[in-house]
């Protein structure tokens, strides 16, 4: 009996691990977008990051500094360019395997960080360069809003699904552990 339960638990755990390691092909978990649907969103996020780069190249922070702007804008602009490139590449890679929760979180944090820096740069553009160009950057930045929110929802749903999966595996492991640790029933034989 105990041996049977251990084998069953081992088979269940091995099967669960194998299923977890595979990218779901056609099956959609309730509440989670399919891989191919969220991959489209990720490609949109990457394309948006690539569209930001030419706009960032137009920013002349050195002229701002000559007009009295803080030289921290130099670091923000350089960091924004690096983050936009990394965002485009990260989105491309994640689109191939969107079930990676850690990579999804990293990409989402990168999006938020870039948006914060872009907001600061918009203020600098408005003050030291051109209000029209600041509005262009703000409009370009806003294009990513729907994709960002869709991706955020996907991450929350993916994390919730992973938690449910772990709870099920933990309950099954606890149940089997209880069976294994129970004392073996006495057989009615006398010696």
C-alpha cells in the first residue's frame, strides 16, 4: 500500500513537472490568454520600443544643458535608449515563450521604468527644446498603453495560475506523505 502510494505520487509529480515544463500547445487555461495571443501583444510592445528609438535620437540634451538644464537628463536619455533596446529584445524573446513568469515580470518592470524616464524627458523637451516634440513623444508613449495593460493582466493571471498549480501539487504531496508515514496495518498473524 505504502509502496503503491509512493509510486503514484512519484508518477504524479513527474507528470506534473513534465506538463509544467512543456509550453501549452492548444489548451487555454481559464483567464489566461493563449501563448499566440499574448505573443502578438509582446511583438507590439517590442515594435513600440523600436519606434521610440528614432524619437530619442532627436533629443539634444547637450543643448538643454547649455540652456541651464540639469546634466542628469544626459543619463536619463542614455538609459532610455538602453532600456528601449532591451525592451524590444526582451519582448521578442518572451514572445517565443510567454509562460516564463520571471521574464514577464522583468519585462513589465522595464516598461514601467522606461515610461518614468520618458515622462521626465518629456518635461525637458517641453522646457528646453520644443512643446510640439514633447507632445509627439507623449503621443508615441501613449500608443503602448493598451498593450501594457493587456500584458499586466496576463502576468497577474499567469501568477495566479502558477499559485493554484503549486497548491494542488502541495496538497497531493501532503496527502501522499501522510499515507507513507502512517503505520503499516497489522496483519492478523500471530507468531
